[in-house]
């Protein structure tokens, strides 16, 4: 396999990036996916650079993290990615000169592509519904828009703790505003029937921005707030849980917490929109809850959770299907490599 030089250009300023952060500190899925994909390319033997507006510079194991101004030069491949906290108007971007240019549509909202020539070769969407928006609403050329899922896990199957799983232990692992209140509401209504149910809560508003403050939602005594835990630690713990409730109004372009739960064989109950509607096949590897104007049907969620809690052992096939339904980062990295090596189609 030929060694290629790859640069990931990320001008966001809300979260600081450095090599190994996913093992050291909590962070949101968007930035975590950048680091995970970069690590996977480096493991495959490529020379990878993350060029960012907010970074802690580091070198090692095939991955360099540099300030945009210090990443000037020619590369084989450039992957441009930003969210709502960044833009591509930084003049330092012009000095980064990749031969192939891919624009990573890292979320469900429109972001303007880099304004410097030549044109983008491929637009990579993390979900099919984002790809449809890219073509129908944002005007990107359909022949150049492809879907490569934005969520994966480090190692498939290794997260399932099997006999050590507590079937009555529930988990919430995301930004609190994305559905924590709804998860607590559903479990509180079930608590009289299942008094041994508990809920562990990972994450805070700092997943959104390093400087954000967490407006704490009061939790009942049967729930624990574990807060900002490194992603690697959350992955290792996930296999000890029985049920994940992700009853969000937020339309995610991709969902790492759902993917990590599925890979660990956790029964997932999630709102049927955004990435969750593509990750979860209702009744096969998890369950989807109807939504009305984006709001999840909490009565349906309660009914589904009751069915699980009343007889967890009846859901073993769901667990097995879930554990095999998520890709690894190494597999996603290879899919990207096949794309940028493919012949270009019409613009």
C-alpha cells in the first residue's frame, strides 16, 4: 500500500484538538470523529496532519497536529471539515495545497465549502438524509456526493461485557440538552414498577465547547451524574449497561453514543429521525420512537422501556444484531481511501 500524505483542515475554535485527547478528556462526537479517523489513517501507515485553528501541537505515531499557519504545503489528500463554530475564510487555508479535496459534511446544517480553488472533488455526508440535503437544498453536485457514516467504534464486539452486564442499568451519554430530561421522565414513570432501575449520565455542555458551563438538571436519587469522562472510558463502560435512552428532538447528522451502545450490545431506544433512524432498525437491533414535529413520543418510549425491563433476557437477539451493526474506525478509514482513489465523476 502506498503511503499518502493527508491533511484534515478544521478551522473551528470551540474545541481544542490534540493527539490522544479522546483517551484523556471528554469531547463531543464531531471533534472526536476527526481524531478517531486521523488515528485510523495513521495506523494504516499514512502521514496524517490535523491543521486547526484551536490545537495543542503534537507529533508522533504518524499523526501531527499543527496550527493552520504551520501546516502550509502540498499534500496528496485534503479533508476539509467544520461545524457551526468555524468557517473557511482563514487566509492560512490557502497555503494548504492538497491534490485531492474532500469536503466532510460533518452535520445536518449547511456549511459553505472552502472558497479557494480548485473545486471540491467529493462531498462526504455522514448519513443518507444529509446527502439528500446536500443535493436538494445546498446545491452540491449529485455525482460528487457520497455517504460514509460519521460514527464508528474502535473495535467491534470488544465492548460487550456479557455476564457482567446489569440489565436494569440504563445509560445516557450525550449533551444534556439532547434528551436527558426525557430519559429521566420515562424512567421516573417506570420506577414504581422497577425500583432497582438506575441511570448513569455521561457528558455535560462542555462537550459542545471547552468553555461552556453546564446548567445542571436535578437528578433523582436513582441517577448518577458521571460528567465529563474520556470517550475511551465511556466505550469500555458501555457494555455494562442494559438500556440506552436517546429521546432527542435534536436531528443528529451522526450519533457516536448510539453507535457505541449498539456495538456494546446495549438495547437502544431512540427518536426516529436524523442519524438514529438510519443506525437503528426497529425491532432488529434496537427500537425507534415516533416523533411529532421533532418531539419524541414519550408514551411509546415508556411502553418500549417497560417491555425491556420486564424481561431483559428476551432481547438477546436484539443485542447480538446490535453488536454487529456498527463499523470500526479502521473500516471507515478504508472506505475514505477507496473514495479519494476512485476516478472522478462529472461535476
